């Protein structure tokens, strides 16, 4: 009976053992060197695949870094162009302000010339009426010549000032 009991225990123990081709899971009677080598080859292939993926990712990373560097250079160039354009805009504003000031000065000078011309015209009319009165009284030639000379000088000054204003 001991032998039968021992045989039954051995059969139960053997029945409880797993049979698998995976060497990592064990198995007392099912170890196969071919299965082990196949499993090792599968793991090596997976390692090779992961290494290829890693190399591809490294290439993508390098390409992205290069693209980022190019974009950074483009950004720096655009910022420099923007600074130049900003400086040119400031210069143009200064010139425009100077032209506005010059234009205002020219407008003031023109207004002054027009006022002087109006005064000269009034003086001419006054002189003409005075000449008429002097002619009636007699002895007017000397005074007429002095008035004419004064008017001629004023006309010359007005002409010079007008030319100077038009040259601006």
C-alpha cells in the first residue's frame, strides 16, 4: 500500500506540473532548447526593432532641432528688419515734423508778404491821391520823386522776400 500511495503522489505531482515551451515559465519535463533559442531570437528581434525606432526618433529629434534653429534665425532676422523699419519710421516722422514746421514758417512768411503787398498797394493809392493834390498846388516834383523812390525800394524788398520764400 505504501507503494501505491507513493505512486499516486508521484502521479499527482507530475500531473500538476505545467508543460510550456516558454523557458521563463519553467516546466520540469517540457524544456526545449529550440523553444529557448526561438524565444531568445524573438527578444533579440524586438530589441533590434526598438533600437531602429530609437534611431529614427533621434533622427526626427535632430531634424526638429535643426528646423527650430532655422526658425530662430529667421525670427532674429525678422526682428532686426523690424527694428530697422522702426528706426526708419522714426526718421521719417522727424522729417515730416520738420517739413510741417518749415511749412508753417513759410505760411507765416507768405501771410506777412501778402500783408506787406496790401500795405504797399494802399500806399500807392494814397500816393496817387497825394500826387493829385500836389499837382493842383504846384511844386510837387521833388516830393513825387521821393515817394516814387520809397515805393520802388519797398517793391524791390517785397520781390526779394518773395523769391527767397519760393526758393524754400
